[in-house]
C-alpha cells in the first residue's frame, strides 16, 4: 500500500478524538500484528486490523471510515483478548462504525451489513422482539437478493422454527421512548437508521451487477 | 433455586428447541425459571455498532424488569444476550457518565446490581456437577462430541468471568459427567461468522465449514453448543456448506441442554430433537441412547 499523507491529515484531531471518546489508547499499538493473526475474517478485509490501527494513528479518517474492514468485523473479540497492549480493538471497530453512521460515510462495498443493522433495529423498535420473517423479507427486498435462502424457508416453517406473525410486546410506548432518547443523547439523527440513499444505492448496484452478469 | 429467565429472541424462534430443552432440564433438576415479563430484544450486535447508548439501555430495561420480579439472579441461555447483559452491567457499575445517560433514557436508577449468569454456568458451578451426576439415569456412553463455545461465551474474560479464555472446559466437564466423550480440538472458541448469517453468507459458510471439518477430523460424531447463533450456522447451513465445498458432513449439532436432558431420562420429543435440520436421531439410536424403532 502506498499513501500520500499531507500535513493536514497528520495534524488532524482524529486520533485524539477517538481516544477521548472510547477511552482506548490506539497510540499504544506497536504493530505486532497479533490482532490480524487471530482475526477469523481477515481473509476478506481490505485493511488488516493492525493496519486500521496504524491508519488511525496517522489520522487517516477517510480511509478508515470507508474501508470494508470496519463493517466486516464480526465483533468476536479475539483481537481484544489477545492484544499485548491491551487495546480493545473490537470496541474501536464499533466506534468507527458509529462514526461512519454519524458522518454518513457509506462504504463503497459491503453496504449490506449497515443495511441489515438498520433493518434489524427498526424491527426491534416496531415489535420489541425480533420478527425474523420481517427481517429476512425486508432485507432481501431492500438489498436486492430477492430469493436468498428461499430453499431454507419451507424447512423452517415445517419445523416451526420461524413464525409468520410478529410477537409484539405490551409496552411498546416505553420502548420507543428509549430509542428516541438514545438517538437524541448520542446526537445521531434517527432517520439515518434507515436512509433511502443507502437503499437505493444498494439496489442500483445489484441491478447493474445482474445486467453485467447476463452479458 | 429460582432465577429470572431471559430467553431472548432466538429462543422464541429459530432456537425453540434450546428453550424447550432448557426448561425441561431445569424442571427435572428443580431449578425454577421465571420468565421476565414483557422482555425486549437485547439489541444484539446491530445495536452496539449503531448506537452505543441504545445497546446499553435495552439490556438495562430488561434487568430492571427482572429486578421488579424479585431478588433473583438472571439466567440466560443465549451467548449473545449473556454478553450484552453482562457488558451493560459492567458499564452501569463502573462508568458514571454512561450510567447517568442510560438512567436518563430508561427513567430509573440502576447500578448493575442484578447479577447475570449463563445457564451453563448455573448448572456446572451453582447446581454442581456432583448433584447432576446423582440424577443421571442414562449415560451417553460412546458418544464422541466436540464442545464448541464460540466467541461470546468466554470473551471478554473480565466481563463474562465464566471460563478459560482460549481453552474453556465447562461444557467438556458437563459432557464427561453425563458419560459422553469430549474430544480435544483446537476450534473451541473460533468464530462461526455469527451475525453475518444473512448478510455475508459466504463468510459464514467458510468459517462454519472449517469448524465442522476440524470437529470431524478430531473424531467427533456430534457438536455441542451453548449459543443459538452457533447452532443455526452449523446446523441450518450445513447443507449449503456441503454444496459449496463439496463435502458430505452429516454432523448433528446439539444444545448442551438436549444431551443433558437425554442423560436425565427426558424423552427426545420433549427436548425438541426433531427440530434440527441435520437429523440427530440415527446417531442417537446407533449409540443406544434412544430406543430403536
């Protein structure tokens, strides 16, 4: 990898802000690579976890927030537990994803994961408990994978592993207030939880992909 | 012995058999599980990577509901719920800034006083292996199992405080007591891909395929899990893994509560064994654990 780093980037406050906000000392990282060695998803990432730490140290916010890596992290916490410098790398990945949401920096690839998270939370906000049929249906439609996992559905129904109707909790008002207040306190606009821009971009890409596949 | 029980969303849908078998085992051992009334989803992974405060407020809402139920500890079977509830407790105990914000959101005072335990922990460390041993009516002799713990049961250790981080043994101990033979294998705490089941199925197929392969190579005839996501990735997706990687895996994936139930003499039909996609009955018949037809 070759990067041109300008003075502005090095002088940016990204590292300080991150360290202040999530209380993790990224500057302690000495690039031993243990996080990347143990990461089960490293084979799919564009930057390895230790490279993300280095990019953060150098203040390269845009590269980090638009990377595939932050969305591919499965939060399995292997890196966090093994880091000899006791940096909670998984927490930093969480922080980076939250920051990407706030800054509306949609990754160029891997849009499915943020989309899924948004639909999942919307689902909880509506019913209080996860409504799997709704989640899978919504996700398939909005991500453009209309027939994904259709072969599994009849088996799941037969085994009664998935319900057709949602289970609503009684006190939904209280729950929705929790969602509202959390968004307010975190200064995250709630409508961003299901942003049309993201969905349209995603569908558009899928259709293009299908057309190219046909050629 | 009474616990406030937090089943979690999966145990009411894709992992119904985990709920059924956990209740059956608890009933047989005289452990009372009182379901927390009107519980809500813990927020799972999507909450903590979207809105940090929400990922704390949702578990706290449940813990407050449990507190109203009486002075009980909370029991949960799902490894992800367990992790989220424990992490919320940790924040509410130590982090005054977060505590203040979360208290404002849920509109009540809370400082992490409701203790949370995984059902496996309750069985092994509270009820005790000796007591379980006395109740075993049918040893599962000759059944070689790979105990698979996954990510969130042991990590991070300062939060979960459950077992050894890299080489956990709670489930292995339990399996030994009921007569099964746990194999030694290196993938006990590998990740199955968990929440990527729908979004990045390819990753899940690879990671879960590796786990199945390692279990088979080490001589396991079945895998035992304590997490609904691990089970669904290894069991529901096993057919797809076979297709993708041209394998012929036919490895049943049990919840530890199901095998314990069988050893306690509970009928297979009351443990939800028929709900698995990889049919476990032929293996159990072959080992003489359930009656031959």
